[in-house]
């Protein structure tokens, strides 16, 4: 008998785990450590509805807790040596060292101060610090047309095709739109407008966007120091910026560019 194909609950944001601890605001105001946050993942109850609650923070807190248990190596160190450095992401950091904090752009708006702190404990919502060039390189590792693609075509296909159709709807106020295994998909929650129908990426609540449009052979990395959550105008402006980048990259070649002239 063939097994029924279900999407991976963690990678597609569908799981019985809640969004985060019931007292997450209190923990963040107290600047609680990663370990204090993780402890709640073992005690807070799961949703009674199977595979219908969207995971965000807990999925990564739990991954951090289990990932760091092997060989006594810390989770940030494990990610640095096994993922970031082999992928050439030398300007991407978890648990950002204090000496690098001056390089981090201040984020204005709601939760802006929490982002600075979150970068130092690898908070799941805003705990990775990276340069825009590293964000772009990261995206190219998943672009099926890129020479930097790390995964098999089959693996990339799972990441970039809808894995949540059987869970379609909205629960707990958070939409389950079109998600691949890890990526938002075009015409799903947070599309970019001018990206091709097979385009994918992620719109981060802190103001950053990473988007890949394989049909156009275009990848766009956009960063901002304005926290957009709850600010529709800020969200619209960053989507406009990404669309301008896609439009510019797919514009007809000028005569100079066509002939190979350089300014």
C-alpha cells in the first residue's frame, strides 16, 4: 500500500505547535536566553487540531534544541561549520558576537530594539544577521537555474511547489497560503507581483525580502531598517522596490548593452 504524501509540518509552517510561548512578550521584555525560550517548547500544550496551527518560533527553537545536542557542539557553531561556511556565507551570523553589533543597522519601528537583542541569541523571528550580498548568495543556492544550486532538482522542486494545499485556510489568525518546504510561493502569502508564477522566496517581518524568479533568471535581495509589521505603507514600499528590481532586470537590452559596450 502506498503511503499518503503529507508535507513536512515544520518546513511548511503547519504543525500542532503554537506560534510561541504564551508569555513570549514577557520573556522578550526580560531579555530571556534562548534556553529559557526553548524550555517552553517541552511544556506548552499542542493544538487539538492536527496539522492546522502555523509554527514560526517554536519550529526553530525546537530545531536549535535538538540540533545542538550532537557531540556537545552549540547550535550556532554547528550551523556555522556545517552550513554557513561550506555555503560561502561568511557574513551571516547566529548569536552575533558583541564586537560585531556596531555593524548591525538599527531597525526603526515596533520591536526594533528587540531585533538587536534577538540577533545575539539567534531568535527565530529576527535572530540571523547577514549582509545583503550574503542574502543574495543564499537565494542562489536554491535557484534551479543557478550554478550555485546545492540541492537535487527533486529536492528543490519540493521546496518551491505548494505543499500545503490540503491545509488551505486560516487558523489562529495566521493564513496557510501557498508554501513550499521552507519558501513562500507566488500568489501565496506575501507575493511580489512581478515575479513569474514559479517564483518563490520569503518576506521577513523585520523589513527584508528574498525572492527568486527562475523563469527570469533573477534573484532579488532587499533589506530595510524599518520594521514593517503592522505598517501597511512600509510593506507596500518594499514590495514596490522588489518589483522595480525585477522589472529592471528583465527590461529589454539597450543598444549599448546588446553590443557589449561598458560605461
